[in-house]
């Protein structure tokens, strides 16, 4: 089944750069703003309650690429925003993202993220669920200080859709019959809508015309899809030391990703038997990862996954066409290449 077309309009696709730029080059136009976001993030994760402060510090020290705040800051700069509320909302989006990761790790039973113990592995499920809830409300309370109900509505709608996406994914856990369309819809809700929210809020803060705001939304949505599809690829192809968690972790935790969904689409019983064995055992005791990798490479399902990521990246770049050329727009265009070429 072909992927659902999340693009908002038919826009000519420009040629792709052959050499992806370094992340530092992408972030250069907003370096000072990102430092401000980092300071605001640490302040927001603090508390007069010791355990909240301890876990908040642990989370803030966990790193991450800060892709979502960077997206908002770059879009705001491209739109000529003047003010300081972009720092607040970039921080809010990162807190929401952090909350989803905290909850996801509990649901998935993950013990590692970014090469470190997850919060629930260190402090237990009960405390971690409450801390995730605390992060969501911290983000919303911070956003309320801006006094803009339109922006609060954007955040609320996105958070609700992300939770619905998580429910959909949990419902499909352990199933070997998940379709491409179902999987892409979970991606849209869980990941892409947050990217779209970052770029949309940047446009709204800047007072951009409605058509430009929709372009920003389409850019973020397609970029988020590309990002998550690359994650599906990296789950099999990345080095564990770089990935920060075990290779093929999604399959171990009972989730099919695109390379496997494409493999099972071929309808061969041996593929289904292999995948079901891992889904049932939650390990590779009966079927080796090398066997599964060999089948995916033989049938080019990894290449098909990468091609899909590139198509979404191209769609994202096309939505930037109406905006004036400058450092911020070029950085966003480069981000499309970075996301599809990344190894972590």
C-alpha cells in the first residue's frame, strides 16, 4: 500500500544536495537562542522537591539533538520574528518531547536511552509515570504565561494526538499484521505532528500570513515523517554505541517497523515465521538478527525504507520555496539532508 500523502499541496520538488552538512553548521544561525533554551529548560526542570529536581537534572544532562527547539527557532528567524517568546515555546516543545520519551520508556520497558539508563530503570515505573505527567503540565503551565489561547490550542491538540498515537502503537504491539498505512499513521501522530507544531507556532508567533503558516506546517510534518522513518532504518543499521540502545530494539519490544513490514508484504511464510518467533520470544534465540537482516537486504526493504524517507524530506524542502533566501532558510534546507543522512 502506498504511504498516505501528508503533504498539504502539490509543490515542485527541488534537487537534493549530495553531501549532507554538519549539524553544527545547521544550528549556527541560532546558536545563542539555543543556549537560552538550554538555560530555560534547566530552570523549568528544576523544583523545590528534591526527587523532581534530581530527575530533572538527570534528564537535562541526557543530551539529545534539540531538533524540535532548533526547528522552531530557525522557522521564527526565517519569518523575521522579533521578540523573546520563541525561547519560551522552543523550551515548551522540548519539555513535551521529553515527557513523551519518559512515558514511552515505561510502556516499552526500555532500559537504555542515549546510552544511559532510562528514568524508569533507575527510579521505577510508578514514579516515572508521575514525573512524565509532571513534565506535561509543566510545559502547559509555561505556555500559559504567554497568554495566547491560539498557541495553547495548538499544543493541546498535538499532545492529545501524540497520546492517541501511543495508544494505537501499544494496541498493535506484538502483531505481525501491522500495515504500512497503520504504521505511518502512528508516526504522523507520535512524531510528525510535534515537528509540525514547532514550525507552525513559529509562524504564528511571527504573524506570518495564513498561507505561509500552512507552508510551515507542511514543512514540519513532512520533516517529522522523514525523521521517524530514518529511525526505523537506524534501528537495524546503526552501531549500538552510537544509537545508545540495542540494535533491533523495536522488534525485541514487539513492534514492527517499515523494513519488516515491507518484508512481510511479500507474503512468504518463512518471513512471517521468523518475525513471529522474535515477537513471541522478545529475543533472537530461535532466529538470529543476521538471518532477518539478510532477508531484508536480499529483498531491498532497507533501501525501500530509505527511499521513502528521502521522498518526505524532498516534500519538506519544497514547502520552504515561498520564503526568502537567507541563513535560516538554508539551514532548514540543510536539515532535510541531515535528517535523512544521520547515523544516530
